[in-house]
């Protein structure tokens, strides 16, 4: 990454991240000890997936929200809440990989691919593939269920817990809507950014940035003014974060991103990058791009041709400009929020890493 999702020593978010990971490990170790032998592969599959780490941006933002609301020293409840957000994220990623038919996540086989490999030891190939998909869906369901279990163990008063769950419920609904739009978007590729920007708003901006920040603030009893101020920062940053992700999905280094540069093309993802390319392409370029998008047997030559078209039409540069505009908008909103200096410093660091990352 060009920047790391760390913080100034005042907040010690690095230590917090370690405590969140320890909480997840302890929770899943307990589940393994309590599981019946036949259920162990499912629990161990989830444990392996979570152990592959990731940016842990949602727990870090949750902690920033807590401190923005004057929550004081980080207690076990905040750590558990961060772990709950990460557990829910595991659910979302596992199901997303099934829907996208992705083979690799974070440089490792996706859960459904890993499970299929195990089933292939004792089952015919086609049956093993289907069993792997079914098992991954159930493992994702376990992660969603256990995210609730973690969150309910935070130890909040009924009123405070209700406020937090109100935000969690909204977050879950929003990400499902965004995922649905993303899933169905490839069927109607258009030279308009309206639909892909809506996907970004619900699937990423709210889910990845806004709601985790607000959940942390709500844990500490934040008022409406602070929640709105955090939202004004979070939405443009979340959009910049996903726009960067769309560029990395096509132009990124697989050694750094941990995933193929052809997956989004193979799936025919209707991203802002694709929409801008279609809007600027000539007839030959448009025909070449449409022939490539959604091609399950895409070749590297075809993928490279798509990248050339996205560059030649100015679409890739256009997305870079959109990232810059949203990044600046987020920083302006952050300055206007009048947060404690260590929190503002931490959020500026996170914003820079989110918008300008290379993985």
C-alpha cells in the first residue's frame, strides 16, 4: 500500500487492531472447542479466512468514531464491536466471492474454492464444486450469525444497544441493496455512471466508512450532529475508496492486490470505469469492450486490449480525477467537523491510505 491504515500514538489504533484480531481468534477458538466433529471444517474454514487478515478498516473507523464522541479509553466492548464488524465483513466477502465466482481472495483460494478442493478428495469434480459453493454460503451465514452474537456481548445499556443496532440494521440493508445492484448491473451495461455510483454509495461508502464510524460514535453516545458530521466525511471518502478499488481491479498488480486483474472483466462488472469508457469510446472500441466484458474464457490479450481502451478513452484518468475530488471533499468535511486533533489526524491518515492505496 502507498499508505498504511495506522494512526498517531495518541489513539494507538495499531494496538486496537491487534486486540480485535485476538478477540476474533479467541471467539473462533471457543467455537471450535464447542463444535461437533462434523462441523469443525466449517468453523476452521471461517477461522482460516479471517486469519488472512485484511485492512481491518471497519474496526479502525469504529474506534475513531468512539474517540470522536469522547468515548475515553478503549474498553473490551469497543474491541468486541470491532470484531463484530469484521465478522460481518467476512460474511459479505464470502458470499460476494460465490456470486462473483472468484477463485482468489487476499492471495489465497476463496472459501468456496478451498472447500471444493477438500470435497474433491472424496467426490466427483462437479459434485465437489457444488458442495464447495453450498458450504461457503453456510460458512458465510455462520459469520453473520456470530457477528450478532459478538455485538450483543458488548455490554451496553438497552437504549445504547438499540441505537447501535439501528445503525447496524441500516448498514446490513444498504450493503444487500448495493450487492443486488452490483450483481444485476452486468446485464445492462450503460454509458451512464448513475447505477455504478449508486452501487458505490450503498455497497462501499456507507458500509465501509460511514456506518462503522457512526457505530463507534453511537457506542459512546454520540448526538445527531456528530453522526451527520461523520457522514459528511465518510460518504465521499467511501466513494473514493471504491473508485480506487475499481481501478486496481483492472490495472493493479495481482502480487499486491491478492486477486486477478481479469475478474472484474470476466464478470462484466458495470463500474464507473466501464461507464466512462463506453461514454467516450468509438464504435470499434465499444464493440471490443462489450465483447470482452462478461467473457468467462477471457484471454490476457483481450484483457490487455480492454485496459488499452480504458486508458485511450481517458476513462482511467477520469476515475483518478473523481477520486481526487472526493478525497478533497472528505478532507474539507473533516476539517469542518471540529473533531479532537488526534481523531482528525487518524482519519486524515486513513483517508490518504484509502484513496491512494495500491492494494
